[in-house]
C-alpha cells in the first residue's frame, strides 16, 4: 500500500499531469461598439422614458456615463476617423461638391495598429458600406468583416461578433462593432415595428411636410417616407425600435462573454459617430448638415472590468478623440503617438487630470468650438464672408438665440480657440472625384453626397 502511494506521488510530480503555473495577470480584451446616428437622449441611462436600452443601461449602471460627449463631426466622416486616430479631420464641402473618399495613407497610427503591435488580435465588423472601403480604415486589422448589402441588420453583425468570440482563444482581442440600424430609414424586424406605436409616450400627431431636399430641411425627405405617413411620432417610434433591436443584440454579445468567462476581462465602450435630428432647427430624420447639439452630442459609456464604478455620471465635456488615449491608459500601453485626445481615466477615478475645456467639431465649411457653457459655429464663405453663430448653452440649451448681434466677450476667446483647432486639422479627408461609381452610389444612398 505504501509503495502505491509513493508511485502515485511520483506520477503526479513528474508525469503528464500539467503543472500549475503561477497565475499571471491577463491583458484585457476590448470591445468598442459604435451605433450610427444614436442620440444619447433616447437611452434610458440618459433619462429617456421609453424602455429602449435595458441592456446598455445595465452596462451603464456598472460603469461610467459621460453626459457631455461630443463627436468631431455631424456625420460618420469625419467623426469615425477622428475616433479611430484620435485626431481632428476635416471633410469636404457637404453642401456643394462633396464627392469621394480620399485614398490616403495616414502617416500616424490608429488604434488597431497600436493594439496589434502589442499582441492583440484585431477585428472590425462594420455594417457601414463605405467605411471599409477607405484605406485609412483598412490598416491594422487581422480580420475586417464587411457586408455586400448596403445596410445589414444588427442580427447579422452580432452573429459575426459572436462567431469570433467563440474562437478567440487565449490571445487578447480588440473587436470594433459598428451598427447601422438607427440610421434612416429605420428598418426593424416585424416584432419591433409596433413596439412603441401608440404607447403612453407616443406624442400627439405632428404632421410634417414631405420634401425633395436630402438635407431634410423643412420636412421628411421623400425617399424616407413610409407608406405616406407624415406623423413625426411614427418615425421617432421606429427610431426607438431600432435602438431596442440593437440593444437586444448587444445583450447577446454580453451573454457570450459570460458563457466563455470573459466578462471580468473585457473592456466595453459604447458610443456613436453622431446624432440625428427630429425637427430641431428645421431638420428631420437626418444628420450631416449642421453642428447643433442634436447632430454632435453622442452617448459615451465605459465599462471597465473588475472595477466598481456603480453608474458614475460625469458631466464634464469630453470628445470622441479621447477614447483611444483612454483605452491605451486602461491597458497600460505607453502612448507615444500623435494624438489630439486626452485620457479620461484620471477623470473617471479622481475627477481630475482632464484639463481641456473645449470640444471641436467640423465638416465641410462648418466648424465649431463648444464649451460646457458656450458654442461658436463658423460657416466659411470666401465670396460673401464668414458667418458666426454664438449660443449661451446654459441659458439657451436648444440653441435658438444667436448672440452675435450683441456685445459679448466670449466671441473673441472662442474664435481664437477655433482658429487654432482649424490649423491643427490633419488634412481634407474627402476630396476630388476619385471614387468608382459603386462607392459613390453607396455614399449617395446614405445621404452623404448629392
């Protein structure tokens, strides 16, 4: 008996049984979710009354919510390039001859390139039909997943994400998921279509005009009208249903993380590239065409694993360009790169360390500087002269009263900051007439070119 015990001990010590190694800290996985056209004030965690986002709200209650996150443009371009490279980019003139995406080899590094260099497997699952065609977005990925149809629904996008998570193995990963369902026209599966129609939050009928201008100025652009319906409340309900549909898909991804024991090792960030207008300033069911808050204010929710933040709310104004420096800071990756953004990590944990008081946004001939209390918008016109609009956001949150006709010492201060930002803009991201017909038609179908 004693001999058997000795043999068993020797087998355990020197045999084929794997040795237990000292545990080493695992590098965090990163999931970045961007939802096209998502307004923060249509999410429960931002105070919305409809139950559009229970799963996003759950993440928010475990993480941190930024109430004043500003996109660097009112449209996907230049907003997503600014996020991805943490730099300011300027697009061509939306209103006149915006044509094509410039094939340019950006000299500085984007988030995917940085993480890939640091041992991450990088995946981009993009429902946007144009973004994957842009050379600057093709760099740094081990796997770039794009779709043939113009606007794949959230279920298809989510399935691709789950397939990757299932086979991710032990290598840390960075997955960027971009959903398009909240982008007009708001098309959702049948079971979501009537979800909010006629509910207690359904507004009284508000009939709006049908217009032929793609800017949605003064009414709903004709191709977006569904079966002749002109009630704005209907379209808001469909928009909210699209958010609920995306929210349910995000929950499937979260469940997959739990299934594979990755929930405590995965950083999750949810944001948007821009907002959407529902009649504010005379625009309906569109973005791109102005720099008012309904176009550039976006949600930003960060869930840091194994850190108790308890739904912390941060009202300080931040920008999309801050996301990449924040990710690198959380992952403890040295940031020696050319970036305009500032890490939000000190602000999250101590309420200090973020010393920028302004946010910059631009597109075409439009640019603006926004502080927590003021906004200055510039419309450039070389023939008739530049136009400025100045708003006191504390007293006029809807941006209805232009104070440029009044003596105000804020103008010169904000103009100087705006001029400095315009000097730092990296390059025109959209130029010329270099696109093939297919890419140009996809841009047109999304409302980005005439």
